[in-house]
C-alpha cells in the first residue's frame, strides 16, 4: 500500500566467503509516500539469501523476503498489502534481489516482484565499515497498481519506491 521499499541487508564478511543472510545480520525495510504528506515505513521479518564481501567490496548478493512477513505497524494495512489487491502473497510468496554487476560506486541488481523482474541501478557508499547500496523503482512497473485517487491530493500511495541495502561486516550471521 504505502511503499518506498528500503531494503536493508546487513551481512557478515569474511575474505572470499559466502555468508548466509539471517535476521541477526540482515534487515529488509521499506518506506513510501502516503497522501503526499507522510511516509509509511515497514519491514520484512522472514528472509533468505547469501552474500560475499571481499576486501570491503561486495562480490555477490542474492536475497529474498517472504511477502507475508511484511509489517508496517498496522495490522489492517499489512493484511491489505499481502492480499490479492496488492502483493498477492498467495500467488507470489517471495520478492528477490540478485546482484548482477559492480563498477566502482555503481551496481546493478535484478529485482523480482510478482514474477516481474527489472534491473535496479544502485549507488554504493561506504560508511563506517558498512556498504550501503541505494536506488529507487516505480512500484507500478512491478504490477503494484492499487491506489485510490484522492481528488485534492492525487494518488494515495506514491509510485516511487526507494531501496537501501546495508551490508555490515562483522555482524553475526550463523
């Protein structure tokens, strides 16, 4: 419903070692504009995946979240988001992200939502031992087209979804 997906992926780093993504080292969050006056934030509480960081460089990343694990702080909103009207978690139980390439401070990942995959350009920043990837998508490009128009303000749910993936070396991941 209200989406600015701020995917946050935190994972352990060992030289040339793949590390499983877990709730202990990974947080997947999102936020989106709502009625042009507020931002709704949420997260996913069930995730799976692996990453590989070598010499503070992201080499590989694959992760998925279980759509039904979405939580925004509003049970009514969460129920709507997993329903057929939005994510349709019964038919499309997972969203996934796969790193395709890294070039300096830029990366490209394939993001799949509702069995629709698009390239997601990402910017890479390093901050205090953390690798931060940020980007944005159009939710409508993934078939997430629910949204009542409010005559005075426009769409109820913003179309732009911001994504952030934060990978922190040394955070427990076993």
